[in-house]
């Protein structure tokens, strides 16, 4: 969940959350009563991430457009060329917006054309065009314009929507998770 600790930059949150395990300085056994220590050794603790999720879901706790966050096209949880070589990169695939009563979304999907090109679609479950239902519409703006960055341009009837969630997919799949 996003808070203001990193001044609306998602990279700071991810880097802080996903880090290599660091061992603190050893401390004496904490199991004691009235000055009597119950064990002879020292204690260590470490935060260890066993596997990264294939999908990274970032939920933003806000209800206004004033504090919109910067959502980059790609997020690198661990710095370094080796991490990038194995696909340890999250790419944006969805951006969900909400107003007081309804949600809409931009999403990246592979089209059913012969070339199977990826496209960005705008989804509104209550969408209507010329009196006919029109729930999902392919947009021409591309990923950079429609999914990532600051202040994503919304269609004219959706100006009062704010970010609820952003979805990222792990580029390297299972190989990157190992």
C-alpha cells in the first residue's frame, strides 16, 4: 500500500520493500526472567523474501486527484545488470481508476490480430456508444500515455477519477522468481 514516505515515487517503495536480507548485529538470547538467561547462544533475525510474485499489485489509499503518484512503465525491484538479464523487472499491465460510485481501467492485452500485437484498452462496464454497449475500446495512446507516468489523460467524461490500483507483471516469469 502506498503512503507518502517516498514522495509519490513508486520506485522508492519497491526498493525499500524488496531488498536483500540483512542480518542485524547478534544479540544475546532474549529468553530470560529476573536476570536469568535461559539459553547460551545468540539470536539472529533476517527478513527473507523466498519468491517474488508474478504479479505486483499496488493499491493507492487516496480519494482525490491531488496526490496522484508516478507509476513508471517498468519497476526494477533489485538494481544490477544480472537482475535485468534474468527478467527481474515488473512491467505495467493495468491501471484501475475509481470515482465515488464506479471504476474504469486501462489494460494491456494481446490483440487477436494475426500479428498478435499488444494494445492498450480502456474498460468501462457501463460504457455506451451511440446507445449500444461498448465495454472495452482499443486506444491509440500506447503504454506510456495510457498506463504509466503522472496524470494519465482520461477521456472527457472521466475527469473525476483517481488511481485505485496499478498492476505489474514480472517480465522474467519463473526464471526471475528463482
